[in-house]
C-alpha cells in the first residue's frame, strides 16, 4: 500500500484541494473495490445525533469524512512537496521511496 496511516498527504482535487493533513485511517471498501483515506481537517461532515434519554439535548458533531485515495498524494519528507511513491528492496525488506528525492519514507 502506497499511503498508510500516519502519513502526511496533500489533497489533489475537490473542495479541499491544496489542504494538507495527516492520514488517520485507511478504509478498504470491499463492495466498491476501492481504498479511502480519512485525513485530519479534510472533507468535514456534520452528524446529527438524537437524544437518548428524556431531558438531554441533541448534538451536531463534526467528523472528518473519507476521501478517495486517488485524490491524495504523499508529501515528500525532504522537500515538503507532493511526490509519487515507489518501492525498493533493501536486504530482505521492501521499503517505500519518495520519487522526487529518492529518500526512504519508512
């Protein structure tokens, strides 16, 4: 997987284009066959909660919604610019590599 939880990413398209944030969660949709990423501060959604007991008030909670993984790109740790991700085998381990700087991500 090219983008993992904890990575810094930039949004490439949509209403939040240009925003950067940390990946909180990566979700795989089996029915759609796609990957989604939940990024801090991106794709804000409001969720309305009803009361559970009499006398309580309802709430409106703001959550970060999932965004398609094809709409985000990893931020290069060296140059702080968006970069594609490649893989290199070093010894017996496979590591992710930033294409722009050639630096290891993991």
